[in-house]
């Protein structure tokens, strides 16, 4: 069993981490509420266009990027098939015999 000091230090670290997570949740809930009011709020005749909304929500994207962990995914696929040659290219090397017919 670890000494009491180690347990106490671990407990303090966990409490601090819990406080940080709670603060972040509170901030995110406030941002979600703001977004709901912007999109569905009553009494406003004009709505935000997509570009403005994305600019105001840029902070959410930054926070979301921190939260997401990147995964490296690899896969195999078949090699692309060769394209069939165009008939003009296929028969381009063959000699052509031309005859000129003059009809009266």
C-alpha cells in the first residue's frame, strides 16, 4: 500500500483535473446555449449566414481539435485497370489505301 503522502498528492491532482474538466464543460455548455439562441432565438428577423457562424464558432473547432485523437488508418486496394485503347490509336500504325473516285 502506498504511503499516505502519495495518496494525498494523487487525490489533489485528481481534484484539480476534475475542476478543470468541469470548467471546460461549463464553457462548452454556454457556447452551445449561445449557438441555440443564435439559430433558433425568437424575435430576430435576420439569421446568421454560414460564414459568420463559422467565424464565431472557430473557438469550438479549436477545442474540438484538441479533444480528438488522430488515428492512422491504412488499407489496401486493387491497382487500377489499364484503359482500353481508342480504336484510332490501336489501328494508327496500319497502312491506309485511299482511292479517289470521280463521278461524272
